[in-house]
């Protein structure tokens, strides 16, 4: 990785490497530090090591700082600090104790100091500083013993904080600011003393020489300041994660590593919730032009996240979604503020008086609402009460807490709004207290109740990827997912069948293009996996997914019944499988004409009704008939709005409040309701969905007289994107069996479609032309939306590869488009492909479902033909 900010042959002798608490808390990790520092020295760089306190020590010092008159608590924390460092001395096999013993004695004096009872700010700063002073002292001795002569440097001699206008006493002492800039004198003085140093993060001094702190996370800030002062080649932040991610990876395992960011994006991500980097560290580096790299102490081979100046004309993209918890909203309302001169001045004067820094602001004719970020403010009940009392003189005050600020970060946020409809819809059902779009066009923030944040973030992250607002496939920006990094070394998943059949597929494409190719072995494999779930009494294949005769015959041989949604499907099925018993066909039409119902009933197939109209107007058809009722349980699920088949906006099913009328009409017509059915959507990867559907239908079935079967629908999802996990069939079996044990009197039916055939089919096409417009590259192929409609209709994502160049590295980000005269004729947006040339064979995977079945002759172009291997 080239992170040099130097020009020509000028050397870049300094590198600043910072290590957090977990990275300095065991001997093996100190050995890592020694190796990392030695590697830089071998490459001719001078090294400044910045360290935090041992893991957990700052919290113990905080316990002392907050002990007040409770000397027992203070002495207990002191004893634990001594125990931790004595253990570390033994682990590091330190031979000299003189300096560390002096620091132990200083801690003892501070615990006995009267300042402990009052919690004096100057006393607190001295207490907290001891953590870094102790760890750096241990480190200097250990590194020297390892053959890396390392001089101990007191950060307070070189980092001088400057008080800011309107800064409170608390922030001047415990969250100070150091205006660091390149300092040639400091660089020369340090170089004259040696080539390897270790110093403390988190601490500095004020102009009076008193110890001050740089706030929690201040060790990053110290590294940034030293990096700027030394005009370092780079600053490396070594931590316990591989870098910054597109979301908190502990909440979102599919979150992507951010391979590269510019300073402002990184600062926004850090400011809005990412804990891996303190935002204050970036200001000095940005001004000095020094790159910063976030690296993993335990996996130094990983590239990490590189932060530096990048081109400002990069394509707009959401880089991350983050959350800050503990946010407090102050809502101020009065009719007297409308066009009143000086009202806002009076309001913000109160915040200034109490030393509070406002973060977000929202205003209306009679209301101003602001947020207070706890990381930048001392926000407690006493401060808030005093603030509210002052504000009450000019307006009505409401404090809303605890809240969470959910922020989308990325360049060009306003130009991405059209892609965020799905994200905005998630907020539609929530009580959103404040929405803020930053003036620098780098973020969009929603403030909601804190309790919602952890569940909301994973859903929003998935929606951003699905909407292509977070361009996860752009290898220049995003690296592997957290899940992939954690699984490193695990056996790779089985290769897709089409990789093994590459040569045969290239031959087929040479004969004719475009064409669908199906692998029956994959269909049978999927069918057998479902049949292994013994709790399901009957599986119906949803014919609409793919009605190819060879697939229907294969599934019939595997023991599947069939679900049809039109009379034409019923007739085609019976022609292909003439011996199929009529009762193994489930007919589930929607708004079909009367004639189709008549023909289906006469053919003896099972018929499902999902509206009152047929029973009200065609009752004479149903005398002595057994029928099935499709119920709308009131909510839809699925990977896209257009595949959600439940809820008031869906045209499918009888709503729960009309079930009794349906039953009455059936009785009047002389029909018996023998089955209940619900299908709420498609592309569902959560096994618990079917538990809910099954339990609701079974509970409803108990109020009926003749129910024999419960059909919980289909919609079994197939993971499309690399970050999606397959549906856990074992978990599905467990949840279904759990409900079945409670309702053993009802047979259980399911009706998968896409699950059985999607991965069994691919679409082969040839490159026709390539084109560049601005920064957008297009690859045209001879298959369009007339052959594969799903991307245009559902924003569906299909893996796309250049089959001719399958082993070549991706060269650029492209849009894969077809020949249809529509702007929506895009088969794949923002895909990383090798350089494509006219005639190359492009393979679109997972095309076995709703591909050829939805094809048309639009533009009078023939859709892709079909062939079975």
C-alpha cells in the first residue's frame, strides 16, 4: 500500500503507530508491537509508538475519580490497578521497577489527596493520566529488552492544549484541544535523540503546565497530532478490528470493510458512532496531508482501512450507516418565536452558558429542536435541569431521552435520495424525533428512540445494499465482509455447478445466444433437501417459477405435487404429466375469470379462493365442493415491495375481518372449507417467518369444522448477494415441527418455487458493445429485460461473471445492460468484471426462476431459448 505523502526522492523517515488498550495488555501483543516497529525500522523509518492504558485500567481510574468520600471504593480500584500492572511486570519479565514504582506511589498520593472528595478537575486529569504513563513505562522497558532501543517520551512536553472560546472548565481539563501542525523543530529535535520512541496517548498539558486530557479515545488524537507535527509518512492505528466497516460488524455480520475513505468521510463515520477511530485524530492529519491506516494487531497481513485525500469527483455512494446512543433531544416551542428577532440568540446563549455543544438542529415556525451528543458534552440531570430552567424563561421545554442518532454517511448524499425509498419506508412506521441532512452533503441523520437502534441498523444496511446506494461490490471502496474475515481459514462453500460445467456452457453459448441452461441435478438436490423435512406432509412446486417440462418431470419423480395460478398452467401440467392425480394439483388463482374456476372444479383439482366475490355471485358452482381459503394475515414479507403478498396494499387473500363472512357464504353455498392457506411474500431467509404463519393459521383453523390441511405458502429465499446467508433448513424444520406438535390434527403443506430452481439455471449472453460515459462504464449484451425481467421489476441482484475470463481479476466497475429500448434495461448495476470484449460470454447466475417464465417479445426481440443439460 503506497501511503507516501512525499514528493520526488525525499525520504519519509517517520511513522507513528498507535496501539489501544487491548493491544498492550498481554506479552504476545507487546511482541506484536515489537515486530511491527522492527519491520518499520528495517524499511528505514523512524518510529514513534503511542499507547493507551492497559485494557480496563481507565475504567478503574474512573472509579477512583468518582469515588468521592468512599475511600473503600477508591482503595479497591487502586489495588486492582496495582495487581494488573504487577501481573504485567511479571509477564513481561521486567528487570527494573524504579519508574513504575514511582508511578504507583503517585497514584497512592492522589487517592489520599483531598481533591478526591471534591472531584477537582485538575486532580481528575492527573489520576487518569497515570494509565498511559504506566503502560508506556512498561512498554519502553520491554521493547528495549527485545533488542529495539526505545526511548520513553513524555507527551506533555510536546502536546500543548489551547483553550477555545466558550469552552467549559470541564472540557478545558478533560476534553482539551491541541492545535497540532507540522513542526520542523520538533522533528529535528526528536531525530537528534534517537530513532524509536514510545509515548502516551490521551494526555497533554495546558499553557500553565497542568496535565490535561484529550477526551475518551484521545490516544487516537495524540497519534494524529504527533503524525502532523512530524509530517509522518503515515499514522497507523492498530486495534482489535481490521478497520472501519460499513456498519457495526457486531450488529451486522455482513458489514463490509471500508478499504479507502477520504478524511471527511472517515471523520463523519467516526463522529456519528464508529468507535474504532476518534474523529479528532483526523483534523491535524488532513491539514498536514498525512495518511492514516487502521490495522488489526492480531492480523497485520490485512490491508485495513486507508484514509487520505481522494478525488472529489468520485461517484456518490453511501459508505456506512452508524448509530450514536445516549443522545438527548431538547425541544423548545413557543408561538412567539415566529419571525422574532433574537429568539435563537437567546436560546443558544443558554447552551453556551452551560457549556453545552449542540450537534443536530431542526426548526419549524414554532419549534426548535437540538441534540446533545454525550461524547462531546457533560450531560447529566443537574446540567439538564439548569438548562431547562433558563430556557423556560423564553419557551416551553421538552427533554427527549434516551435517543439514538442513525446516520447514513457518504459523499453526494442528496444525489442518492432517489435510491433511499426503501430506507425511508423503514422509518415511516417509527416515531422519528428529528431528521437532519448535513450542509456538507456528507450525511443524513434520523433520531429515534434508543431502543430501536440495534434492530434497525441491520435492516437498513441490507436495504442500502439492495438499493445499490451502498455499492458493496466496488472493490476500490469496500473490502470483504466481517463474516468473511471471521471465516478465514474455514472450508470454502461448494463451487456453483456452472463453474464445473464452464467448458460445456461456453460450447452452448457458441451455438446460440442468449439462452437459458438448466441443471436438473441441482433441482433434484434442492427437492431432496426439502423432502428431508419430515414434518411437511406435502410439497407443492409453484409452477409459475419455471414450467419447463424436464423440470416438472424431475420434481414429479421426486414426489412433489404442484401449485398452479392459471388454468393454462393446469392444462400444461396435465399435458406434461398425464398420469398425475388431479388432487395433487392446487389451483390458487387471483382475480381469475369465472370460466377458469369452472374448468378447474370440473377437472377435480383442489381450488383455493381468496375473495368473497366468487362465493357471493357463483355460489351454485360450489355445492358439495371442498374448497381452500387463502387468508391475508395483515402483513407482507419479502425482498422487494412487489413480492410482498400480504397486507392492505396487497391484492391477495381474504382479510381476517372478512373470514366469518366467507364462512357464512360457503355454508350458504353448500361448500366445505377443508384447507387454510397464507403466502405473505417471497425471498424470505428467516425460518421464524413460517413459525408465525403456521401458528396463526393453525389457531384460526381450530374455529373451523372441516379443516384438514394448512398451507403456509412458499417464499423460501435464495441468497443472492455475497453477504446474504442461506435459509437454515434445519432451523425451518425445528420451527415447523414445534408448531405441528401443538396442532397434529392438521396436515402441513408448503409450496416453494424459486428455492427449487433458481440456482439450477443460468442465462448465457454475449457481449455486443462496450461504452464509457463520464465515469460510468457500460457492457452491452445480447440478452435484455425481455429475457430476464427480475432486475428491472424487483431490483433483483444476480451474480454476473465473464465466463471467458472467469479467472481474471476484476478491472473496473461496469453497468451490464441489454439491447431493449428502455432505460430500465439493466441486468446488473455496479459490477466488478474483467475487461470485457465483444463476443465474450457473460453468465448471469440464479436465473432458473422467473426468468424464461416472465420473458416477452418486447421490441420484437426473441427472448433467450432454453436447454437442459
